[in-house]
């Protein structure tokens, strides 16, 4: 389910229906009562998501580049059991997505 206006966007994810919301700059500053960080020189958050496959990670990397974002890490294997990549969106926010091979996780 998605909710959308001209100044914000929200989507529910997963069986627990976690809501992720995106705001326009003015609305974000009003909601947080704080100025927006210069995301070209500072990082305020890293948003992480789990992928269902290595192919999904690779496809997202291609989509990020096509949309004008920047991949800053990977796609590559991390710690022998995760395959992921990190990217920066057009507003400079950093994200990472990883496929986790739980059966090969170190114990």
C-alpha cells in the first residue's frame, strides 16, 4: 500500500507493514525542526534493506546508476556470507542492500 501527496511519499514494507516515508525538503525541516544536513560532506543515516537474491542486488545497482545515483561499495561479498552494495541517492542519502546467505553465516 502506498500513500502519496505532492510533498511526501510513504510505503509499507514487509509482513509487519513497516512504513518508510520520504519528505520534500521544506516538509522534512518542518517535521524534524532541524535544517537538512549537507549530504555531500556529512552522513546522517544509513538505511539498510535485505534483498532476496544476489541478482536483486545487482539489478538495484544498475537502477541506481541509471537514475543518476552513485554506488560507493560493491556489489561484492561481505564477510563470506553477505552479498551487497552501498549507494548514494540523488539527495546524498546513503543506503545499502544485502542478500544474506543465512546458512553460511559464521557461528
